[in-house]
C-alpha cells in the first residue's frame, strides 16, 4: 500500500533531523507547497560557527524552559531562512516538523505565511496556546 503524503514528508523531516549538530535535540523541518518540497532545515549552528557536537552546547537559563542551548538555530527558522536565501516564498506552505515548534518558532512560521504545522513529537510550551488560532496544527 502506498504511504500517505503526511507520513512520507514526515519521514523526510526525520531524515533531515539527522543532520542536526546539537547534542540536546535533533529536529528536522520540511516546508511543502502544493505537495512539493521547497525548503528543509535542521537545528544547528550558524554557517561557519562551531557546532555543539564539536565544542559543546552554549547553555543559558530560559525563564520558561530552564536550560537551553543558544548556539543552535532551530530547524523551523533554518527552513524559513533557507527559502528566503533562495528567494522562494513560504506563503501558504505546510511545515512538517519532527517536534512541536517552540513559541518563537511558531511565531516565525505564522509570520512566514505557513498555513499548517504537522508534527510528530509533543513539546509543551504553554505560550503557544495564544497563537494556535492563527495556524492549523495537527499531530501524526
């Protein structure tokens, strides 16, 4: 039987996550428009900077989530930035993300015109509840 389109794009997002360079969490994002991949992103350091897996994480205290690594740019932001770098519009896309986006990434996805987020793993950020009226979010 043929794999569902959601399952297929999520499997690609999991493959993209394998490129992540932060030891704390490997996350992948695939931006899809009209059933075509327009961009991908994984969590990792800025181009040319040191990677967590090479020099360790740069941990700071976050008031909501406790310890967080600031060396890493999240996969959702990297996917949006990659599309912008190549001049590709993200308006109307669906984001397939291996982990539910944090509050800031969900904000970025909404501002970028993403219409839907499909995710695999839960990530509780109570602040997200204020944003979910702006975007369709579903778990597979």
